[in-house]
């Protein structure tokens, strides 16, 4: 359980940091904007799936 909980915390921190990077260092290139947005969406979806699986096994 500790590994899953640690991984969820690590993903949450990475999502927060990545969001801050997107807002604090904007880019002009449209491709890079969409690439950053896609990466953020993938991280968030992965986090939600892992959180859902963690809650199912915990209860």
C-alpha cells in the first residue's frame, strides 16, 4: 500500500508542478502548447485511474 500511496502523491506533485510550468513559462509555438496540454491531460487521467483503483482496493 505504501508504494501506491507514495506514487499517487508523486503524481499529484508532478501535475501541480507541470501546471505551474505551463502558466509561468508560456510558449508561442502552437505545437508545444498542444503537446504540453496533452501531457497534462494524460497525467491527470492516469492519476484519476490510479486513485480510483487505490480506493477500490482500500475499501
